[in-house]
């Protein structure tokens, strides 16, 4: 069942099916909403209804039944059908049978509407209940009676509600407020009025077809006493049955740093919501976990912890366990750090700097996919980033955005140098103002210089090591559109020889953080400008001569030579391209690639002065980037609506490798994460690492990342490998023994896929120590439950939770979400409370009264049912019918075989004619509840039959009804075999459950259930189970299953236990042969590895051997 919300009503859809449109008409739900509370805890939600009028007939019949106590009884029973209740209300509900689907009228006295409703949630832990979320309160509605049964109000000290999530198992309300505070509210356990619990003791010994009653017994005279039913009406009327919530815990408020820290999403972990309410043993994974996603991309993770040992209040704690930085969704530019080389591979980290529109720069580790730094660098949007080394970068921004509207206006530029490791930001050119905006920043390949180019203004040459200005280009060369530094120096060899002769080595490329070097004083900067050299502490330093080219708006290229502060212009030529202006360049080795506005790519050989122009048949070229790696001449080209990979060949031609068609402006930036890994930044804020084929779906596989701590994610493995890993964890050594994770990892050698083997080993190596401890000390069932939580298997979690409750019902009580599968006493108690709740809310509505009448008759309280029938007013067209029904029920209080036969015949005819509800009521009145359950099952009302069996039958008869229900669930047409297995477990039919699981090829769960039952001491009648599902045959089937998924070691162990079967010997020989072959193969690989190591050691010099030994 689902619901549709409109401005005025709620509409219920009963037959929602993804394969077809709903066939049944929508059912309108009119809810009598309370007043919107003012925000205080003392606010009340009222549901005013008018008191039912007492008729003269009711008084007369009541006096006839009660005799002398008429006046007292009348005074005790004449109360309001509905009361005003406290607004923060508490608990109780449950499941019932099938209810009438007719539309009920709107109750008088309604307040409020649905226009302010933020969300409507179905409570998965309590059937037939909806939760309506408003800004300052939460309303709980029972849509069977269409009444508000509880309200939870937000305290005055807290902000309004952003979202509410309901725990699937416990029904807790996890409320997220606008301020970032999380509150967990739990329902108060309901208490029945005095006298109600007395009927529980009779359950299990009566209530079946033996003629005994559960409640509402008549006295010896056969008259009905309205003051001696299963509960006292005075206390039932006066009691408050509304749902009340208590605040279980409240998290600390999270500081919202900027306006972009608003909350955008909230979620709960679906498999970890079963935190216990008592001091019983808590298994791993039972703590509630929540996550909050902020607008700036951060994700906050919360976990509920038990009370601290020194806590006097003993309240649970909801603490922030982690904060995950993610990429912002705002538009950004990006730049990859310098590539890995033989000199920096020991300290290299693949860092990607991403600039967002807020002025922050996020540093992303491409190998792990995690944001390592989020540094606030600028006050406005970052326009460009240029790395100066492996851990530092330059970035620039414009302090005002007026340049977009007024092109000729001067602004204040921001140029900063940021060190990633410490997060320190240093301003450059802070004393400049009222100038043209910066267009680009380029750092030389050796890390000595960087150039700052402006719009319609000469560019500047800076010393990167001292952050001092070296030179400014003359006014003749302005408006630079592209600038590229030469990857190699033409005088490199000459300077190297001069350095060897003079004892001076050429300075290496800048890789250390600039902040670690002492700043130079003004006098030294002046000497550096004059002489092109710098003297510091008696050491003589020399600049390496470097080259760069600059292209102006007229497509003119000018080559420059830089040595110290000396800047020389070598030549100025017109590049042989088409008439379009040059938009981007890339320079690697002796190859220079230029892209123009007409979509042409020009390859220019610097050494031979040869050029070749290749049209791309697309629009303007936005960016070209060479792939890293010596000899790797692949190029990624970004167009307005496409991304292409090209390759520059040795014969001066350009070949297109592959292309990716995108939307216009969908890709904002391109780069290289590695020699074979293109990097694409999309307009929606995602960054994708792609392969050389440029697959059309921009998604990065999580298996491609290299995590420092690998999370346990079995979903990234192949299905066969995931099952293999699950079997390895399940069959660890016996409890009370320590397990070495390395020994467990060694058993992963039989994985078919080598990549899955590496991933599985990483998962086990980084698995939390408390998880290993829990797995080792747990029993078979507890270990299966922990593994189910690790793998996120909801069905397995539900199954093993039911088994744990079967073994130890006191310490492992079931949560209310199990509904019809709850223990019989607990379920009946829940339905008694639900019936009283409905009766207290009915008011004078006739249909609600009939609904309560049906519940009371099926629960066995005929006295209260008669009273409800007598309340029908004479103007009601059903007055005579209800009066006769009251007389019939009163007469059937005495046992009479002839009466029972006649009533049973009438009930059978009513059911055959289609009036199933009335026929079932008559059967329950004459204590034929088992027959009523069978009739309900024959009419496909399975839920109501189980409801009636749980509330009215003895344990043996109830077990029979549930087993028939399980058979129905296991049919092919129904296809709910897992639910059928849990239903069989709920009535302790372990043997039937094993047979059902094994027959449906759920061999793992069947075998584990058999072992767990044997460990727990449960008796299984194997004689009633088919021969093919008995222990020996079951172990053989399970051994074949383990052998099929690759776990030959465990398969051999189970095969040895099934040697009574003739087929077990053949399987045993097959597994032993495979194990011997794999063992010999592993030994051969190890021998080859040792041989290679010894050979490499013989070729290693003694100096390196000493370092290796150290």
C-alpha cells in the first residue's frame, strides 16, 4: 500500500504494481488534524468529538442485564468516546485483520490542513500507521480509523524540522532539525488498564476448538456483566491511549561555517538500526547510524553509542564519527599536479586541485577519490590554478566581478601561493590595485620562474623561489592568449658542462615547499634583478636558462629566453594555421600543438620547423593537453560539445583515436590523471577518471581506487567471489580461539578473478579489530547475523534475528516491525491495546463503531461487543439489525450443541454468499476460531487468518495456521519464500524451515540453520523431513555448493562429514586432486619468485645490498 498527498486529502493506493496501473479506485483519507502547536513541550493536540447520546432502549436493556447495579454501571460507562490528549504522546499499535475499505466522513471539529505538511511517511514498524511531518511537530495517524493517535512536538530550544526518518525495525523517529541537530525519539511502551493482563495467562491453554474462552467469561447464571469483562470500561475510557514519544538522545549542533553549509539530504543506515533498549549483549552492527549531506558537498556520519561509564543519567550518545569532504557542485576549474617520475615516485601523490566558485580550493587524491584538503584561498571565484611543485600551487582570482559587465574597468587581482600540506596561504602582489584582470599564470618546467599575464597589459616575469618581480615585458607585446614554457632547455648540456667544470651543479626542478626557504631581503632582491644571480650565506647560485613562447590575439608567436632577470625575445613568426585565431597550445619534447577557433589542430615540430594542420570537423578547440610519460604523445582535446583523444606521430601527422559526444558545455575541463587515464570535469560537479575508450557513461569504478583503508564493500566483487568471501568468514575456526587475519587472507588464493582476490584481501586486512573479535567469539547464528550486516543482506538479518529470538526470547526480543511474526502473547497484548485505542477514538461514528465491534468479537470480548451494538440509535437504519445481533450474541454465551450447529451452518452460508466478516464473527462467538481461520484462508485473507490465530487459538492450532500460511508464501505465484522461512521459524518449525530452504536452493542458510539449531540444543524431528534434506544429504549438497564457488577447503571439510552418502567419496577425490594441483602451483610460483629475487640480489652492488638489509 502506498499513499498520494494532495493539498486537501491523502489518497491510499492498495494495488500499486510497477507492471500495470492501479485497478482499484483510490481511497480518500480524511484526517482530523490537531492545532499546530506553538513549539512548547506543553502544547496539546486535541481531537474534539461529540459524546454519544444514550437511548432509552440502551438504558432499558442495560438495566435488565445489570439489575440493581444499573445506575452505577451506567455512571461508569457513560463517558466520552474521544478525549483531548497530551500533544507529545506515546506508543502502541500493531497489526490487525483486513479492515473495511469504505470511505469515512470527515470527523467534526477538524483543525489544520495538509498545505504545511512536509512529508508523509509510512511507519514500517507499525502497520496501518502514517507519520505526517510538519515544521514544528509530527503527527501519527491510524488510517484504519482515520484519526490522529499521537503528536510529537519540537521543543522551543530546537530549530524546525528538516526531515524525519523512521527506523524500520524499532519505529524510532530520527529527526533532523534545520540547525543540524539530530534527535532520536522512542515510543513509550504502552500499558494496558488494570484487568486486561489477566487474560494473557489463559492464552496457550484455551481459545481453540475445545469450547473454552479467552476472555469475557459469563457467570454461572449466564447473564452478561458489563463490569466484569476482560478490562474495566471505566479505566479503559479514562486511560490515555495516544502514542507518546520520549527523547532518547540529542546530538551536538554542527557548526554551519558558510551559507553553503545548508542541509540537502538525510539518511539512516538500513542494516544498523536495532540498538537495544536494555543492557543485553549488543552484537556488532546494532548501533543506529545516520548521515547528513550538506550543500557544499560534506557528508557527516553519526553513530549512537551506549551511555558512558561515568554518566549519571545513563543516556545514549549520538556522536559525530566522521566528516567526509566531497567535491562541490558549483562550477570549478581543475589542475593535476606534476606527473610521477623516477626522482619523485617515493613521495608522489596524485593530487588534483579543484577550484570552486566560493573561492575555496579542494585538493583531491585521485588514487583514493577522497578530498584531502579544502582550503579557503580567495574571496571570489578562482579563475585559474598552476602547480609549482608536488605540494604547492599558484591561484588567481578577481576581487570584483565588474569585469564581466564592463570590459574596460580596472579591478584588484588576487594572486596567492598555497602549500597543501600545512594549508598556509601567502599573498603575492598584495600592494597592486586598479589594474587589468589576470588572464593566466604559467610556471616554468624547472620551477624557477612564473609569468603573470594580464588583459591588454604587459605580462610580468617573477622569481618563484624568492617571490620577487624580475622583469616586465615592453608595451609592444600585449594581449597574450596562450603561453607555454619549453619542457627542455636548449642550453641544458652546455650549462651542465660548465657546472661540472666550475663545481656548480644545475639547480634541480623546484619540488620543496617554498615556505620552508628563508625570504630574501630587499637588497638581495635588487642584486638579483641587476646581476641575474643571488648570493645567500656565501653560496653561489645560478639560474638555468629556460624558454617559453607567447601568442597574442593576432596569432603571432614570440619565443623568449629567460636567464635570471634577463628576458630576450628570439623571434616572432606567424604560425602556419588557418585563418582562425589560436585558442590553446600544448608543448611536449619538440612537438607543439595549437588549436584554433575553427576547430583545426596544428602540429609544429620545433626542431625541423615542419608543421601539419588537421581539421577536426568540430567547433572551436577549447583545450589541448599532452599525456604524461616519456614518448607518450597522446593528446586530449576539449571541444564545445565533444572530447577526443589524438596522437602525434613521428611523421608529423595527427591521428584521431576516439571521441566522446557530449552536450554543449557539459564538460568544463580536461586533464590527465596518468599516462592512460583521461580526467574529465563535468558541469554537474563530478570528476570522472576514464579509460582510453572514453566510454559514454561518466562513472568511475570504485575498484580502480587505491584506498589507504579499504572499506568492506563486497558489492564490488563478482557474485561468485562475494559468496566465496562470505563462506570464508562464516567458517572461521571455533569460538574462543584467536584468528589471524593473514591466515584467513591466505585462503583467498582460490578466487577465479585475480582482481577480486586483491580486493578481498584488502577488505579483510582493513577490517576493524572489533569485527574480527565479534566473529571469533560469536556462535553460528550470531556470526551469520554479523556477516549479514557486513554484506547488507536485509533478508538474512531478519531471518537470523528471528532465530536469535527463538533461542533466547528474553534477551533477544523481536522489534515491533515483525508484526504477525511476533510471539503470540506479545502480539495479542498489542492487539488488545490497539482495540482499546480504536474504541477510545470512535466517537459517535457508526462505521468506526462497527470496526471496533469486529475487533472485540474476534478478540473474544463479547460483552463489550454487545454494548457497542446497543449504542446504535433508533434513527439509524441498522438499529433493528444491531439489536438482534446483540440478543444473538448474548444468547450464545451459554454452551448449547444444537445452537452451535445452527450458528455454524448460518456462518458457513454467510461466508459462501460473500459476507465473510459476519460469518467469521459468528464462528468466533461459538468458539470456532480455527474454522474461521480456515475459511479466511480459503478466501485468500491470509493476514487476517494469522491475526485471528495469534489472538484466539492455542499454540498448537496457531502453529498449524502459520504453517499453511508459509506454504502459501512459498508457492511460485506468491514467491515469498524467505518470508515463509521466517514464518516457520516464528512457530519453532525448524525442520520444516530447513526443508523449505534446501528445496529452494538456499543451501547455505539451510546448512547454517541446522548447525545453529544443533549448537543451541533445539530438537529437530528429522524423521518427518524428506530423505534428501536430512543432515548427511544436506552436508553433501552444501559441500558441492562450496566447491562450486571456489572454497575447496571448506567443501572438503563438509564432504568428510557426509561420507555416509555414496556420492561423497567421488566428490572428496575430486576436491583433493584440485587442492593438490593448486598447492603445487603455488609452490612453483613461490620458487620462481625466490629465484628472481636471488638473481636480482646477485646483480645488486654491495652498497645497495647494505641499504636493503638495513
